[in-house]
């Protein structure tokens, strides 16, 4: 197989995981990122690795394959990436919430997904520090969890360098050097000069629409802001992901019956918390990244985890999900520019393990992976 020089625009979790796999196959990988990392979506992610919130079944299966690939991917990276696949624990405290959750569990079970209906005793045995009030329904999904995107990115980029590749930071891609006869891109024009390559991957998150537009490739993205918050490091008390119903009586701002509080704990002991929406494919679009909001969220969290009442809330700037118009991943070569590959998606943390491997396989071996057929960029027409 002839090795290529592949320029990857975007060093978030998607560009870095693809770069890692391509460089492991012997290709010369150059990642170009305008940085800083704090402005990428991967820096603000809740990083839930899951398939339980995904529908329809085809997309659920894609995410499920990636959940299953995470342990192998983390092992390949050869360092601690904070992968915690100790399950998703979720409960409801209203009859309406219980009915919706039960229906979803039945659907997932009909897809042979390993979700279990559990009682309060089970949840408390798994996570003794939780205080549950008025539980009407509980579920546990043993194969899911979370990971730390920054650690994954650092590990991928370390390996890319070890394999002879380059990571160019603080460098914005502003254009492409085109060969209109062969319909190929021969170089990427950047703020620091032109970088020659024979394949280009646009994995620029929310910057993908604009970059693709320079080549007249139409990739419509929606604006989808989201906000997480942190605590300072605390003793390790929870495993996996915890999803509690939000208290919607007006005590905490912006919550209604569909609101939930999701939490996880990183390797350093810090808790991450986020207000989310229940239901399939729902995302809580929010812009309030103030210190007051972070403190409100932490106070809310202490309803379920009273031991956190002495911890400090740390606000995190708003993050923007790279959300394709139809909410599904965009993966594949452009029909016109034959060496330009697009890779943009929400749930990029869940999908990074699979996408890295599949995209590298398609590019390196010139094959088409059937599971990616419905996600090709050509589905969007102006
Ligand atoms: C609040 C929130 C919660 C989330 N929760 C989850 C979750 O629980 N599970 C999950 O799977 N996903 C979740 N996501 C989504 C997930 O984080 C993203 O899908 C993922 O991080 C996208 O990674 P990426 O590499 O595609 O993009 P990014 O991380 O944004 O990386 C793209 C990079 O491209 C660079 N770039 C852009 N334009 C240019 C240019 N012109 N030149 C050079 N570089 C450029 C940027 O600097 C950036 O570093 C969440 C997102 C948010 C905001």
C-alpha cells in the first residue's frame, strides 16, 4: 500500500484519533490546528460514551460499535486516558418520567442492548454516596461510561509524532491549493505558508462548514451551544455516569420536567456536571456559562450528593457542538474533490474510537465501509 502525506485540519478528538490510526498504518500525518485547545468543542464536552440515547437503530448500532471499541482504542494509546466504563445509572422521580424511561428501556432491550431495570437498593450499592428521593424508575447500562478528551488527544498526538508525523498548532487553514484538471487538492494554505499533501481531511468541528465552503462543498451545521461546570478535585466516590432528574419546582433556574442533571468524576477527582434534556437526541442548548450558573448547578447536585456541599464550583466557557443539520455524522470523500475527506459530528467523543479506525481504513486501503454509507457528505444538497 502506497503511504500518503495526509493533512488533517483540526486537532480535536476526531482529527487526532483519525491521525493516530493513519500514522499507525505508516502514513505521514500533519495535524494543523488554529487553537487554542480551550476553543475546541472537545475541551467542553461531557464526554459520555454511550449508545443508549441514540436512535434510530442504525445510528444506535454505529455508536454501540464505538462504545465497544473504546477499551481497545484506549489500550492502543498506551497511557491513562481516563476511560471509565463503569456504566450509566439513571433514575426518575415522576410517573410521567418513569413511563417514558420504561418505553425507552423496552426499545433498547428489543435491540439487545444490555440495559437493566434496577431498584434503589441496586443504585445505592453501586454508588453509596447518592441520596435518592422519590424514585419511580431506575435503570443501569453496564457497558457505558466516559473518557477524558484532552488526555485522548494528547496521547494520539504523542503517538503521531512518534510515528514521524507533525502537529502544527496556532496555525489557521485559510484556503486550498487546487489542481482543477485532476480534481485534487495539492496543498493546504495556512497562516504560516502552504503545506503540501496528497490527502486532506477536514475535521475542523464547527469550522468545517466554512472550510468546506471554500471548496464549494455544502456541509450545513446548526448552532448548538452547551455548558458544563466543574468542581475542584474531591475524593473518588462515583463510577461511570450518573443521571438524575432535575428538581423543576423553580428552586433551580431553567429546569422543567424534562431536565436532568448528569455527572461524572475525572481521574483527578473533579466532578463534571451538566443540565441536560431527557429524551432521545435532545440537547440542552444553553449559553449561560456564568459563575452563578455553575454555583446553582453545584447546589442542585448536592441534593443528590450532599457530601459535595463544601466543594467549589468552577464555570467553564460555553462550548459549541459540531451539529450537522440532520444531527447525524458526516463522513466520507467529497464527490468533486477526490482527495478531500470530511469528518464532522456531534457525539464525537462516543464515536472517536470507531471513526478513527474506519476513516483510516477507508483512506489507507481505498475501501468503502458499508456502515458509513448513509453518512456520506453527498446527502446534503444546496
Ligand atoms: C456541552 C457539550 C456536551 C457534550 N457532550 C457529549 C457527550 O456526552 N458525548 C459525546 O460523545 N459528545 C458530546 N459532545 C460533543 C463532542 O464533544 C464533539 O462532538 C466533539 O468534541 C467534536 O470533536 P471534533 O474533533 O470534531 O471538534 P473540535 O474538538 O471542535 O476540534 C476541531 C478543531 O478544529 C480546529 N479548527 C477549526 N477551524 C480551523 C481552521 N480553519 N484551521 C485550523 N484549525 C481549525 C479548531 O481549533 C478545533 O481544535 C458535547 C459537546 C458539548 C459542547
